[in-house]
C-alpha cells in the first residue's frame, strides 16, 4: 500500500468540514457546473432545430415528434452498448482523464454545430450524428464523474457533497436552457458558441483536480469478469437494485422533456423563449430542493419519502400533460423537478454509501445506464407514443405509469419502504475514506 499523497491528506484533514472547503471538490464542482451549462444549452437547441427542420419540411406534429424520438434513440444506443465497459474504465483508469476526454469531445461537438448553424448548413443528418457522439460521451463521462466525487470528500459529508453536486447539475439545467433559448432567438449559432466556451472552462477546472488515488479491484479476473462482478453486485444488493430500477421505470414512463418542443410550438404556442422557460421550470424546482438538502441533509425515513416523491412526480406530470395554461404548466414542471431531485438525492446517497469504492465505477455505470434508459430511451418512447396517440395523451399516460410503478416497487422491494437512514451496512462502515483513498491501482 502506498503512502498517501498531499491531496489524500488534505481530504482526510477536511473531514467534518463543508465539501466546498476542499480544493479538489471545488474544482470538480465548477467543472460539473460549466459542463452541464454547455450540455443543456446545446441539447435544447438540438431538439428545437430537429423539430423545426422536420416541421418546416412539411411533416405533421406526430411525424416531427418521431424525429425527436430518433434523437433520443441515437443517444441511448451507444450508452447501452458501451456503459458496461465505461464503468470498468472508471474503476481501472484515472477518472480525471476519462472526464477530461469526454469534455473535449463535447467541445468539438458544440464547435461543429456552431459553425454549421452560422453557415446555415445545419441538417437533420448532422444533428443525428452529433447525437450519436454525445451518447458515446455520456457513456464514459457519467461513471467517471460519479465515481470520482466520493474520492474527493470524506464519507461523513458525502450526502452534503451529493446535494452540492446536484446543485451544480440543476443550476446548469436552469441556466443552460436559458442560454440556449434566449441566445438562439438573438443569433442562432450563439448558443453553440457559448457551449463550446463553457466546455473549455470545464476542461480547465478538471485539470486543476490533484492526484486522486483509487482502490484496487480485488482478484485477478479479466475485464469481462470484473464487469460481471459489478452487475452481480447490483442484482444481489436489493437496496441498490430497487433504487436504480425505480428511477428507470418511473422516469422512462413519465418523461415529458422530449416533448417540450411540441408543447412550445404547437400546444402552448410560446415559441423559443417559452421553450426555454419550460426547460428551466423543473430545473428550478430541483435546484431549490438540492439547495435545501445541502444545508439540511435528510436523515430519517429516507426510503418511504423517496417513494412518495416519485408518486408526486407522476401526479404533477399528469397535470402538466393536460394543461393549456403556461403558468400552470410551469408550476407543475417546478413540482416535477423538485420531486425528481428529492428522489435523486436519496437514491444517489443510498447507492454511493451502500457500494464499496472498488465497485463504484461499475455500479455508477449501471445507474447511468438506467438513467439514460429512462431519459434518452424514454425520449424515444415518449416521442414514439406521441406519434401514435398524440403528445397530450402520451404525457398523461406516462404520469399514470409512474404512479403504478411506485405501487409495484413498494411491494417488490420492501427494503425501500423500510429504509430509515442512509447508514450503510457494517462491512462498508469499516471501509474508511482514508483506507479507500490510500489504496492505488499498481
């Protein structure tokens, strides 16, 4: 076992302090914020351009919604194929370098779309191609960043760090769509140019994160065997499996974000600026919730509260689906975001604290795959359903599906409703942050 380096000692000495007092976590936090700003500014405009190009070419609402479904599918397929390997990469490689490489690729995508939009040369094939690249990027980016965060702070303040990290993510989700929607209304290529600058900033702050030792993957198994070990851990740990799959099915069924361009243009008729507001509303609700938890961490009845939050998510989705009023729609989306963040905060804390460090990359990869299945593949599902039965009925039926999922998971995974605190099993309590940080891969 090697001697702890300076960054390890800094983290150890910072036990009991606020996460942002730790330099490595500060750099991580700023990098995640700027990266998320760029991502959501870019993705909102990709969706808007895709739907607008389809409608302007003579497609009807249903057929154009199908193009949005295709964008979601093209992002999900690379994730589905690569996620098991990207999780292993997060456990075997330097997580900082994996994150830096993915941010650099996002910079390239944003710069390419900026030039194409500036030259009025943007087409559906270009948008579809970038969607594939972004799917590859997210396959490796998510596990690396999720597994890196617990190495930057002591376990005693990990829930606080997760809440702060969620603030960075949700703040990016708030401001990013505003950057996309409002800047696009001024100059169409501007959101992509700003996104490229934000990715460059994220890359800079990732380079400031000091050396972070990692845990040894025990045993001498080959990579495929190590991937299987990670999957088996998820299946055997009913707490982790229940929390991950609850999000998978609830958000997969009730995901309305893919249809925001449809609602902005054809249901509520509020245009690009209204599209930005629709995208911002759930992120504002989520950020308010994350900010609250960063100062007042949840401590009791965490499992039952997670189930209630997901049910509320479904109810608010139903009301949004039938709303014809922009203020009511924004209010419901605020609740959707707050309820989703409530469940995300609990789920991520449970998963991180109930997973050994040597498996965090692979377990985070499985979690990312389910999140992407619920988001990107959920976008494909929502767009396809909107093509078949219309956007309003698609959103409403999805909200009903989320409520049904909660009812089923309450019975299938009783451990969720019985979990009262974030405390991990005794075996994991014995794995201290110092021990985790000091063990390195040879």
